[in-house]
């Protein structure tokens, strides 16, 4: 993998890098993977098929309108703290966000790439979910239970952007960059990143794991080849926004949506 050159003395020692990776994952998507595994185990232990169970993604706090809005905004902000931590760790080691492909170069190209990726992977992901659900390999995913108030769509859009930033910065940019610095091969790093991405979606069932594993392989390989993160963040954000807002628009209006 090609990455921005950094003076050898600026890169933390191997021991520090290993500890740092475990800490970052433990505070973010690694912890999510553990909870997702437990959620799947609980679903499998229930005396009901997966397709008869549900998983809510953007849940209402069940309180007043203003407090519910504040809960959503605080949740989105707190979820992005690991991204701030990653940028801080990079800077402390003498690197910039550009070391993981976060910069403002070629914005039009990044937007075009992001839109193309979203269209291709988003459509395939929806088809895979519907197929897995009908085969009994996935729970029924409820993208939101937020009340039908003026702030629902903006909050769902912000939640989609938060997911795109958090997952792509941590799983593609940061993790692949650090594993490269630790001397891992591209194939080993890519497999690890993709399996982790699939693992924290296990709460959705086996379909969610497979779909996100494939997405992780595609996104990770694109990152390893191009070392650009903006397109992946945008694509992921658009995919999730389409799923969240599309659910609101189509719920109860189409027969094929579980």
C-alpha cells in the first residue's frame, strides 16, 4: 500500500502501535462487534426464526420531542469521538489526516467515485438483504423508529454521515494504515478489516455479516489501491441515507419491503 512518507523516528514503536490499535477498536467498532455477536447469539437462542425478529437502528429515545432530538444529536456527536482520537494519534506521531487519505484533493473526482460506488453497492446490498430475509438468514431491519417530526429526516441524514465517517475512517483509513505500518501484507490486512466490518453487523443476522464483509473487501481494496478515503465516506453515507430515508418514504407503500 502506498502511504504518505513519514520520518522513521516519527512513527511510534511496534508495541505502541499494537496497543493503540486495540484501544481505538475497543472504544469504537471492536466493541460494537462484540455486542453484535452477543445480539446474534441471543437471537439464535430465542425460540423464533430470525425473520420473525427485528433490529432497530435509529431508535427513538421515547421522550419528549426536544429531548429526543437532543438524544439523537448527542449520540451522533459522541459516536464520532473515536475519529477525533484517530486524528489526534496521527498528528501526535508526526502524520496528518492526509496519511490515511483524508484531504481536499480532487473533490469532484471523489464525489463522482462516491456516487458510483453508492449506486452499485447500495442496490446490491438491498437485494442481498431482501434475499437473506426471505431465506430466514436475517432479522427484519427497522432503519428508524423516530417520530414523524420536522427533524426526523435531518437527523437520519446526519446519522448516515456519522456512520460513513466513523466506519471508513476507522476500518479502512486508520486500521489499514496501521496494519501496513506493522508490516502486514495487503491481503491479511484486507481480510481482517472486512471480517471486522461484517462482525459488527451480525446483529442483523448472517445476511448482514456477508453483505458487509463483501462491502469491506471492495472498499478496502479500493483504499489500498488509491489511498483515498473521501469517496468511501461519501459512498457509505449515501448508502445509509438512502436506506434510512428510503424506509421512511416507502414503509407501508410497497409490498417487497420487509
